[in-house]
C-alpha cells in the first residue's frame, strides 16, 4: 500500500501519522483501497484492509473511528473502536490513533507537543461553516491548557477550489474572499478557510502544512465523491502519539 506522510507531523519524534491512498496491491475492492464501511463495499474486506493499514502504522487494534455526520460535534476518546457520531476527536492517550475519513472534505490533524494532546477533524463545507476547527482549538485550550501558538497542524489532500463548484445556498455561508464566481455558481476554497482559522489562532506558519494535492484531480491516488459519486470509496488518515 502507498501511505502519505506529513513532514510537519512525521518530523515529530513521538508522533505516528499516515494517510492511506487508493493504491494497494492486496485488496480486491472495486473501490480501490477503500477504508469505509458505508459505501457498499464488503465489510469483512474493509475491516481486514483497515487492520492491515493500522498494522503498517504500528497501531493494529489501537485506532478510534467515528461516524461522521458533517456537523460540529467534538468528542474526547480514550479507547479504540467506533466512538459513534462526531466530526472531531481529541485524545491525550498515547498509542491511540484518531482516524478521519475523507473523499474530498478537508481533514485536519493537530498536535500540541507540550501538553501532549492530539486532535483529528473532518471539515467539509458544512463543518467549515460551523467552524468545527475553531471549536476544536478552543476545546484544546479550555480543557487541556493547549497553546495554539505551539500547535503543529496538517491539512490533508482535499478537493481544490477550481474543482469545487457550489450553489448560492452553500456560498452564502462564506466570505466572498473564499469564492470565485463561475456563471451562476461559485468555486469554494474550503481548505483555505481552515488554514486561515489556524492563522487566526496564531499557529506558527512553519508549523502548518497545507497539502496542495487535489483529491478530485489525482484519480489514481485519492477517492473523490465529487468525481465518482456512489462509486467513490473513502480514505483514512490516522494520527497517534507514541507511548
């Protein structure tokens, strides 16, 4: 399998991070290397492929997952397995991975090294309009005494602005600086909104990595719901702290 790494996260001595691509020589899923149980794939195969991916990170049986609902619910997790409905997870437990599922939406992974706490955030347009990333950072500050200035942040591959066409009903939720008119539609830059939220909290720019890989364009690497619709699988990115 081909796994993406992050130079800002994987450069940290006590961090484990990997984001799966569609490429894998062992699976026979029609979706490619799909790690979602909700797209109509064979669940037994998905569970097997998930465990192979987690094992490759040294986290077999040690990963928390969530049922993402495109909202702003944030939960604290202290054990592996499915944690129910949410779109962001936080933990201060070592050797516990946080898995974020995407197929165009922005995934955001946070690490505060002084307080030893991590978070994984799923932020599509709905979550972004609800400012789930901002709420996650505020929760890290309030409940874990985390300092936003010390956060290390990775924004994973997502759909680029030039490929993300939305209607007025979506565009009205966002500042015009994140929108480009396209006829009666608009092109929305979700990743840039989340990047600017990090900057608003004075996260140091050298500690932020914003992936420039577009999930829509890189058909051979990434799942894309906008491109493939019901034929799209999902990837997982997993962040954990070493014990």
